[in-house]
């Protein structure tokens, strides 16, 4: 059974040879192939090669185009710094003054430097994956992108101080996200992941106003174009679960603080849940035996449609033997 078949049948609750491995890799993948992070962020060929190593060496069931949250932000016009081997930094929000929204351009993903680089990565990985390994494109959720343009602290104040202004910004962000998703699907992506990390920092009522409608619009467009949707929100999203399910995502990532078994038993017919052992306490710091046990527990907790992954990105410097222990757990679930 290849990765595309495994993913498709798992979503239907049909038998598979093992649960799909949907771990998210970024900094780990770059360093695993001995590349500095700035090249991983700025050269689609390095991003693609790093993903090929993850697929080849750790049996990850998809190629992934995500690298950092600043692709759209940079193409809106923000100045992003790329240290030689560190995380990218935006030192000055593009919308430091609310009046700056009037001058915010609308970037063209097909012609903008960093979004185009992701499109090139998608095309290359689709050549490698063919009809056997799906490629996952990626967009920032409207609220997450607004936070990148405005600054997270200012955005959380905007929720209360200038909600109508924030909705105007969100409208600008969602239009770019939908177009960016469309181009990635046309390039061959079978899945579009959406990161909306800042959404875990707001109350459910605020989520329903400032995050959910925009996630729904993006996922509706993704489905209309024939692709699947994956929602990723870091942190404890327990209070948001009913609304996350309402987003229309086919696959919903759950961080390790969320009760996976409870989520799957309550909402497992509406969405497939992905997760969710602790990425630091287990996959980075645990022993192979601890990783194996945690992964097996999560597979059982996730139910017949569950996907396996750490609760968030695989941390840099994770021992490779722990990633192999994760894979052994998936292989053994349907053998023993």
C-alpha cells in the first residue's frame, strides 16, 4: 500500500496496512540533510530535498511545503531577516500603525518571491511523489497572517479595540490565502494545510468571529478545487474543538494537551484527528521505548480514521532512533 492509498483509505475508515505517518518536519529536516536554515527557507530545492529525506528515511506519508510563517508576510512587504542558521525574524510589523492598512498591497502569489518559491517546491515534490506520495501545500490562516502583519500583541488588542478594522485586514488576508491555495493545488498539491496558531489564544466566541469564517472560506475553496484540507492550531484547543470541526477540515491536528480519545470519540465521524504525543517530552526527550508506547496509545485513541504525528513540529535535534521507534509502533499496530 502506498502513501496516497493509505491516506485515502484511512480518511474513509477503511482498512490500511498501518496508520499514516503525518509528522510535521521543518528545522529537523533541514539539519538532517546538513543544510543551514536560511537555505531551507529561501531555496525550494533544499526544502524539497529535506522532505525527500524524511519520506525516505522515516516513512513519512507526504511531502510538505511548509517551512516558516513568513512567506505571505514577506510578499505583503514586511522585512524578514534570515539568520544563517536561525529562525526568521520580523523585527518591525508591517502594520505597526492601523493607518498602514490603507497602503497594504495585494501580492500575487504567482509572482511574489517567497510564495513563488513554495509553488516551485510543490511542483518538484509532485514530480517525485507522483501518484504514490501526496504533497501538502500550506497557507497561513487569515488570523495568523493578520498577527504576522500586525504583531501578535497588537492583534490581540485589536480584537477588542478595533474589531471592524481587524475584519477588514482579515478580508485582505483570506483573499491572498485562497489564491495561494489555488495555485498550489494547480501545481499538484493534494492537501492544503492551514496554520492558525494564534487562534488558540482567543476565546471561542472570538474564534467564531475572527478565525472560523475565514478558515471555512479557505477550506470551501480547497474542496471546490478537489483537494483535502488540514487544520493546524498549536496549543490547548480543547475549548475550540466543536468550532474547529465546523471549519470543514478533513484532518485536524491536535496538540498534546488535548484529549485525543475524547475528541475522536465525539467528532471522529466529522473529521480525522492527527496526533498527538508530546513533541518535546516524548519525541525529543523520551527513550525509543517511551516513543513507541506513546505512539501506540495515540493510534488506539485516534480511532479508525486517526493519523499519527507528534502534537506539533518534530523538534530540532530529535534522536533519529526515536523517529524510527514511532514508525515501528505504527507498523506493529496492525500486526500484533
